[in-house]
C-alpha cells in the first residue's frame, strides 16, 4: 500500500471540507468567510462534528449568514436555531458568543475578515491571534478556520493541524504538511461536493494551491475522529 493510494482511497469517500459539508461555498468574500468563522466556533466545542455542521446549517437557514444578520438576531433566535441543529449542550453560551463575536467583527473589521488577513500579512501566528480575539474561538477554533481557509487564502498553506496529523499517523501517512500537500495534489481532484478550485497562487514553502491540502486535512480529521474510517481505508487501500 503506497501513501498515494491510501490518500486516494481516503479522499474517494471522505474528501469534503467541513465548510462544503455545512453548505458554505467558500470564497474570499465577507459572507462565506464569516460563515466559516461561525462553523469553526461550533466545531471547536466537545460535540460531534455532524451536530456542529447541522447547527451551522440551521443558523444559516434562519438568515444568520453575515455578522450583521447574526448581531441583529435575538439571543433566543440564535438559541432556537442551534437547538434545531441539535447543538443543545452549549446552545445558550454559544448563542451569546455568536452575538458578541458578530458585533466585534463589525466594530473592528467592518464585518470583513479579509481585513484581518491584510493585517496579519502572511503571519500565521498573527492571524491565529486575531481570530482568537473572537468570543468562542480558542486555539482549536483558530486551527479549524486556518485549516479550511487555506483553500482560498493560499499564503496559509500547507496548514495541517494537530487533529489532522493524528489522522495521518493512524493511516501511516507522512507527518510533513508539505509532503501531505504533495500527496493531495497527486491523489485526486476535488469531489462533487466541493466548489471549483481557485486560481493557483503561491503559498508557504512554495506550495501553489491550498485547496487540495484543505480537503485532505478535513478527511484526515475525520479519520482521527472515527476508527471505522481508518479500518475501511486500510481494507481498501
């Protein structure tokens, strides 16, 4: 079993970013970037990823797709939407954090996370620190955001966080982000749930496309969270 074949098998069934799973058509524009921030907040809690994704979908379905709409919603509306998605354990605290975070984003960046990107100027530590100023976004939430946003912010690529590296270890794959990015480019194109790839641009360490590694990193996280995925990949690789 080669590393490339292992990645091909993994991506065939699990090659979808969490953003795509939540219905976010990720682009370098304010609304989808904000939606990714909300999803990162929800995913960072100790709750099943499927529940976090369902809660994000419920919030967006109820119109809370931008920081202005999130801030304008009542606390109870946010609680109800989170509950509809099954996010009940943390719904009240998260509803408060989402409202506070939306107002902070509006005050500091006019609701546009691209301004944070410009402020960080390619410095990942600065970007992660800026994200962590958002209520509800801790180290795990910042990691999730950067892991997914590298698909459209190529200067952050290749970014493979600790949870994705756990998945790579379980599958016997390399621990080097650059090598994982190379395997992602070789293994497979985007799956049907993914939006078209952005234009290729230079990333960190000479990497040219953050989309492939974003998809692979999400698949590796799923492998880290679910032993059945690891067993299935091994059986078919």
